């Protein structure tokens, strides 16, 4: 399963799409476009944990102390020789080098010739070398708040309440401890029901100051829900939130004092993503969000927007009808693909057997 290289919100903001009507279509194209990026570039930009197995000695001539890798390597967890035997030999990290020195990513593993270690065939040459590690072009992350689920979450739950909804969107891949987690939905959190409006709101788009009981509960960039109206928080001063009213296609409405204020922090998640193992995560455990290369994200957003618009146009030349019709154009997308392929396309060199 491909990792996602953009979020639903990033696509909607770039294309000025509001409401939830196109969410399913956007999500479908995010998945297919991300898979296509990985296939065309022959690499991935969010790491996965997996084991590669190699023939030893290789069929073709090569240096007998070097393994050429088929994919980008970020770090080795365990390197074994005679791996298919009942008692394989583990090669210590001090006995091999990851090359090139300026990695990661790395494209080969070399035995330190000053050591006594060596690559060896097992009972047969097949699958004699085993490399368990993290693979990918990069693994940059940024802080995205903490777990805020009462006493934490166990290994089987599929929802997670976070402390900062502004830092996480649908399509993000999170790192909590050593577990990789994919975000598939974001909703208003029942756990955040305790806060209330501290003053009525009129049904007026210019009424953008929302006074609440406790402004410290919120973060700039979060979306709140008051009854059925969404509002986007731009800034916070004490208990006053400056917001955009009727956000994301919701309907402007009046709200009475002491109406409950909900925050979009409840995440629906896929556990143990990218070859990691589900784990228990305590309350206040730090959450990080993977950051793929910005130009790869840009390509993903652009391609998804083009695909969504083509679907809406029934793969014709315009979107809509009558005076509201718009000619569909995707100029520049082909050039963006060419630039990204020139920068990131990986050429296979190793062989997995």
C-alpha cells in the first residue's frame, strides 16, 4: 500500500474546494496518485520497515564484501549472513559500513575489511543475506502535538484524540514511538465538549470574535464546531478566538451563550502502517508527522487536483455547464512531472531474490 504524499485539506485549499461532497473522490485520487509517484520514481518518501533477502554469492561478478541495494536504505536494524540456516550469523554494526558516507539514503552495504566479518552462503546461495531495516528516501518529521486519550491508547483501537488538530490532516502519516500510523478521517472530538461559548454569536459573517470559557484549550489553525457551523481559528487572545465563520461550506447561524464548542481532534487511524508494529501509547506521548520532500508533495497535490477536475468534467474539455462552465486545463503538470523525475527517479541496481 502506497504512502500518501499530500493531505485532503491541502488539496481542498489549493483547489478552493469546500464541504465534504468531494472528500471521497479526493481521497481515492490521493491514494492512486501517491502509488503512481512511487511506481514512476521507484522510491518512497515516507519510510517503511521491511526485510530484504539477497543471494550470496551473487550470480554476477561483484566485490565479495559489498551488497548493492535495490532501494534507498535509511538504517539497518539487523544484518544476517547464512540467513536461511537454522542458526544464522548476525553481523555487528561495527563490522560494516553504510555507503555512501554522505547518506542516508544509502545504496550499498560494505563489510569493514579490517574486521573478521564476511558475507557467507548458507545451505544454499539463495536468500543467504538478510537485511532488516528502514527503507526510503528520507524520514524527516515535525512535532504534531501529543496523545490526548485519557489513559492513552492500546494496540487495537482505531481512533486517536490528539492535542493539536491544526498539525494533523487526513492523509498524514504519523510516528508515535516506533509505530507508523495513517490518518484516514478527522472529526470533532467528544472529549473536547467541556468548553462553552462565553457570549452569544449572531448570524453575521463580520462577527468573527468568539469568546469561550477557556482560550488556552485551543490552537491557532484549528477548526471548531459550534452546533453545525464550522469556524477556523486564525488567532487567539486570552479567551477570544478570531475566526472565519461558516468555514468549509458550513452554514452561518446564530448561537446562544453556553453552547458547546467542539474541536476537530479525533482521528480515525490505520495502525501498524509501513511495516511497523502496533504498540500501546500513553497519555501525552509525543506525536510526529512525516514530511515528504516539498516538491513531491506539490506534485501530488497538482496531480490530484487535475484528476478530480477531469472526473468532474467526465474527462471532457470543460467543467460545469452554461455560464458557469470552466475550460479544463492542466498546463504545467507535465513539466512538473518531468522535473520531479529528473530529480528523484531511482535506477535499480541491486537484485532481491
